[in-house]
């Protein structure tokens, strides 16, 4: 039998959240938190215990072991060796503690006000901030610490006319301090959100059909995250719920497509080591169309091969295999060249979410907006548009990859947990895809 194993994650920190809704202060909260999560692997099963205590966790280790032994699957469940993480404090250029709560509310109010252009009927803005100190240790002698600060904001607007409603929204988040607000110009972003919502009232709702399409960086990033990233997660592979199972080393995409996941990038999905203490490093998932790797925890890597570095949890939940910063690498095409190559078709922009079945290999995403493209030029503005198709067909139909990689921040849901991620892509030209209305 494999030797017994246990690990401990201790979290301490504080969260701040402010919500403005149509100028009214809906929520303002500032709260500290602390706790610990203890896992034990015995007899081929995991025992898992959480506690608000962060000291003298011997009893919790014993309890986790007892739980695991009670399950006792008699499996030879092993953990792969992993590159060891390093302790780190992520530097903050502008410390959010230097701003009072009142000043943070004033900053958010300025952002929300900017979205209130003529024609907008309602607005919302959210400010979020978290300081987190993490401590990871295990029975193999690993002992690591990290300290990170995360910032984020979101603004949305609704425009209304004659019974028609249109919305737009943007959010930005990342690791670091208030420098996020200098880098992203939230006031200009909020004004653009309001203006876009109003413009969409006069946009054209297209007829569904199969078209050649250009995806902007945001929608292409959501596609690579949802359709490719989730399908490469080791636990999804082992559950038999991925269209990529058994395809390592095979061509699954156009040779123009290279997909990477990299938690070491200082983006929203950043972490110095994962929730099993494994060093954060780049994983090449797809290289010039060939499926090269899956994303792994120590447990899935022991079964599937590969390097573990993608076990993540929300707070003190159980770690599961998750993406970090997932993106399509740059190609050589300029946007003008891509539109010229498209000729006539549809340009799709932004994402309002959607759904994907990793097992069946199909997806459907709602775009924020789009344009008809005629003779290489954007013409009519489109609203209520969606993109759907088969994952592998769409990947093989990529005809051009732009040189303008851009990342978007968000949160990814899986196993009832949300974790911060980024996804990214340059503009993509897809030879054919199904475009339809979302209504």
C-alpha cells in the first residue's frame, strides 16, 4: 500500500466589498477571516476536515485519518511527485489600506456615475478587495507561505426604450493593489459600458445560420477556457466526461492553435504554488494543433502522467483540478488582415456566458454584440447573438490567429467552488460556425 499522507492549509485574511446600485449604497462589508483545511490519505481514501482554529491541529489530523480509514477503499491511490513551490510575498505598489472606506465608496461612485450616459436607465458598480496569507505544510516536510492582495471592480448598465432592454458590463480584477485602477481607467471603461448599452438598442438582430466568423479576444478567450480548458482537466478526463480523453499526441486543432495555462503570470489566475504546494509553472496544453498535456493534481498526475500544478480550492474547500491563466498564444495576423480574409461574415464580440458539454464536445456562448462584415469592413451592429458548435470541429476550422493577445479576468465555477482566473486570446478567424439569436 502507498504510505499515508496528510497536508494542512491555513488561511488568514480580510475581505472588503462595496456595492452601489443606481447610486444607492446596497452593501458595504469589511470582515476578517481565518481557518484551516486538513486532508489525510489513508487506505486509498481521503479524509477531509475544516476548522476555524489555526493552531495545534493535531486533533484535526487524527480526525481526517480516522475518516479516511473508515472509508477504506483498499485502493493503491498514489500521489505524483511535484516540483516544490516557493514561499513568496507578492508586492503591492499602492496599498488599499491607505484609502479609507469612505474614499473607496467615493471612487466606486465616480465609476458608477460615468456609466449613467443619456439613455441608461439603471447602473450597478462593485468594488472588491482581499488580503490573503496562506500557509501550506504536509507530512513530506513541505512548509510554504504566501501573501497576496487581490483587487477588482465591475460596472454594468441597462438601457431601455419602448419595451426593449439592452445591457453591457465590464469587470477587471487581478493580483496587486490599487494600481489596478490606474492601469485599467475604470471611469473610461464605465462610460463605454453605458454607451454600448444605448447603442445596442438600435442594433440589428440577425437571422441564425452558419457563417465564417471572427471572434474578438474576449469571446475567443471564453471559448478556450470553457471548451478546451475544462476538457483538459485531469479529473474530468478520469470521470470519462471529456471529448479529449485518449487524444494525447493527436491533432485536435488547426496547426495555428497553441493553448497554454500558466499560473505564474501576474494575472487574475495567479498563484505562486497550488493548494498541494506544487510550483506554479506553464503547461502547454495544445502545441500547433497537437494535444500535449492535461491539467493535473498530484492524484490525477499519478494516474494520467504529467506534472501536477493545478489543484485549487475556494477558501477551505477541497482542492480540485482547476485552470489558472488559460490562453491561445499569439499568431502572426493583424486584425485588418483577418477581416480582409473573412471577406463577408460575422464579427462577434464579448461574452455573456453560455454552456459547454465537455463530454459531448459541444458548446453555446452568448456574445455581447457583433457586426456584419461585408468586403472586409464592419457594417451593421448586431445584438442578441450567439455562437455554437462542436469543440473539435471549431478548433480545426481556425484559419487565422491574430497577433493581439489580450486577457480578461473572471471567476470560474466547478464543484460548487469559484476561483479567480484569466483567459485570453488574440482575434480568431473560424471558417464556419453556427451564429444565432439568444432569445
